[in-house]
C-alpha cells in the first residue's frame, strides 16, 4: 500500500538519525556486526549469506555519509492518515496501524539509544492476560536488533530480527559458551555450524527459540521486585556506564528466574536445547550475578537432572531480588542526598566489586 510505503520512508529516516547519533556508543566489533546485519536485512539476504567485501564496503561508505549529514538532525514527526505523531508515540500510531496488520515500535535501547521499527503482524494472542504480537517482515529497522520487547503492556516478538540475532549469537559465541552451545546444537544432530545441515535446520531452531524470547518478556512484566520507574531513573542517571549494565542485568535475571519467566518455562517443558542456548548466550554481567545456573548446567549436561536447574532458578531469583533491593536503596538514598557521585562509588563498592565488576583503583 502506498500509505505504508510513505510511512516506511519516514520511519527509515528516523532510524538513520538514531543510528547517526548513537553508533559511536557501540564497540568497533559491535558496530561492524550490526552494520553487517543491517546490510543483509536491506539486501534481503539470509543470516548466513555474504556478499563481496567491495560491495559491503561501498554500502557502509554510503551509510556513513548519510549519517554524517544527519548527526545534528532532530527526529521527524510521522504523518499517517493526515495525522501527525511523535516518533515515540507508538501507542497512538498503532491505533491506526494495527487494524491494517502493521505494527510500529519505538523506545530506548542500551545506552538510551532511540530505536524504531515497522513490521507486519503475523499473529496475535493473549498469554497471561498480556497481548502478544508476533511480527514477521520488517519494513523499517535500525542498528539495534532485539528478538522481543515489551511496550505499553504488550509484547512484540520480532521474528525477522530474532533470526539475525540468533545466527550471530551462534556464530560468535564466547569461549565460555561453546560447550553449552554444542550441547544445544547436538539436540538437532548438528556438529558443524558451517554445514549445509545447519542451514537447513536453522529455521526449525529459530522457531523453537521464539518462546524463550517471549517468556523473558512475560517474566519481566510479572516481576514486581524492581520498580520499573525507579529502574528507568537509574538508567537515566547513569547512562553508558557499568551501573546501567548492572541495572539491566539484574532486571534480566529477575525476568528469567521469575516463576512465570524464561527458565520456569524451559524447565516445565523440558526444553534442553533452549536451556543450552540460554546458558551459551548469557552476558558477562548475567553470569556474574547468577553463577549458580552455570554450575548446575555443567551437571545437567552429564546427568540431565532438571531439579538442579530448578533449584538454581529459585536461588537466582532470590539473589536477584536482594541485588535489586540493595541497588534501589542506594539510589534512593543518593537522590535524597543529591549526591550521585557518592551513589556511584557506593554501588561500585557494595554491588559491583563483590561480583568482580568494580572499578579498578
């Protein structure tokens, strides 16, 4: 439809503006990986397909030239059906788009990077009284790739973005994650990620992992231990810092260990391959905050005892709750004293340092 095509161009413009102003927050390797995925998405390539170096380099040069022209540009309002919408007003715009089978997403990602997407709705369901939208083809997206997100009490599972995310996680897994990843792939009879069998089976794996992303979001919505408004205030007060990463990691662990979250779902349904992927892809902060799960999984690979995983989940949930409580207490006291520098030092010494992530003297 022409009206969707016009909106797509508007959203893509804001995607470029967001990327232009925040690409510098990524590490060099992180930026290259995201540019690579954005290129493949734009060229309609599969996650494992690669074009020539010269062609990709020319595309990156054009993208960087575009960014240079937009680095000081303000986000543009979106016009649809002769009405104007703030680019962050996803709820208002979706009231017009959802009946057409289209979904618009907007918000803030890591380092408070604005992020936008426009996608087709392939299915809608209600789980635990929560509207869940399964999104397929994406008309517009930016550098930020996430398999799922929660917005205004609704969950959006981005199947197209999830495929790129999963392929990258498998292709660039850290050394510490190789054994659990090999365990997960072996469940599908795969021993070589570069094989034709891996490419044939990838869609099956990607489909199976959809519920992992979904139940993380459900766990996050169900969690009441880390007040969402206070969490946002912490993120805003300490952007681009270990404290932001800590707050995000605590919230992720609470979501994943919640009785209605990721791990409870995997345990209940005996999804051993998904558990292997979950362990393999954990971030460093998450591993530090929740070491019991890694130890339990080492035993699980040998004995397959789900009870050990359940015990680790319960222990992790309790510990994450205690960490959230401590972080909130320190932050609120800092607000009361109007001394964020002292707050930063206290968080560093009382929370980050004990788990080996404190600032070196």
